[in-house]
C-alpha cells in the first residue's frame, strides 16, 4: 500500500529556509494525483500550503505564495517543500498528503485520501 | 478565500448517543466538501467526501449531508473511539480551506 513519509530538519532559525521532503513508497508519483503540503500550528486548525502535479504544475496558498516553492523528483519518487524567510508563526506540524478524485453518482470530488504522519518544525534561534 | 466555520467548538456526548457537527462555508462550495477525523498525535483521516460519500472502510454510523453552504456530519451511536477532532474542508475553490475543527468528547 502507498505510504507517505515526511523528512527534514525539526529546527529552523528565524529568517532561514524550511526544507521538507515527502517520500512516496508502495506506489509512484503519477498523473492521477496532485500532491499537497498541509500544516497545523500547535493547538490550531489545518492550513493548506499548496499542491504540485506530476508534470510540475503548482498551486500555492496566496497567503504563503511569495515564500513557497514545491518541486517533484520522479526519479526518487518524492516531492519537496521550501518555505523561505520563516518566522515563529511558521512553527507547525507539516503534513504531506495525496489528493485523489472519487467518482459518485453526483459527480467527481477531490479529497486528501492519504497523509504522512507529519513532521514537527520549530522556528527558533 | 472561502472561510469554513465549524460549530460547536467542543461537543460532549454520551456513548450510544448521536453527535451532530456543523460546518458552514462563507460562499457556496457545491458538494465539494470533505470531513476528516484527527486523533491526538495522528494525521487526519478521511471520513466523508463529496459531502455525503463515506470513504473506504468508514463505519456506517458516520454520515454526511448538505450542499452549498451548510453541511452536517452525523455520528450515530457514538463509541469511545470516536473521541477526536473533526475537520471540514472545501475543495471547490483555491485555496483549499479547512474549518477550525470540532472537538468531540465522549462522556
């Protein structure tokens, strides 16, 4: 079965760059899915950061767009997140997730069907 | 962006009873609405997509309804393992947005 695993530094200095990778195992990054990053600050709700498609097309949350870059490395079957100029407000658990489309009698609907376990990132000097 | 508002923030219900969780969108999201369950220290787990379709392996006591701006997640005959935070999420417009979550406590 397909699994996602985030990896990267757990501590980043203010004004530095947060870099995370999501490894896909048991399956491959393909044209059928979009791949997303979602974060959750301590005690708060979920925030969608952005998504990337097989060919490299991306969509980012406008609130983070100026600082976010996502990429895909199909040879390694992984995708990555870079967030620049981080502050304490970027402290959160970061999840990678797979987006899948489900077909029902009412139409086609996308959803996050598979999530990594999450990796905590603290921004502190 | 579309703002998702969940109510109540916390809900306490006895085992065997029914829990009703609400989610409101600031503008229509059609039926592009999903519900997730999140237990402490775990990633969210998909329960419902398309507002009312149960994901694979989800027990029948979980049901979703609604369309447009008003949505409901109903959990009938609550069990102790249903204690969790429940998130709604819209997939109609970018950026995708989540509600702030409803914490369900089992008395």
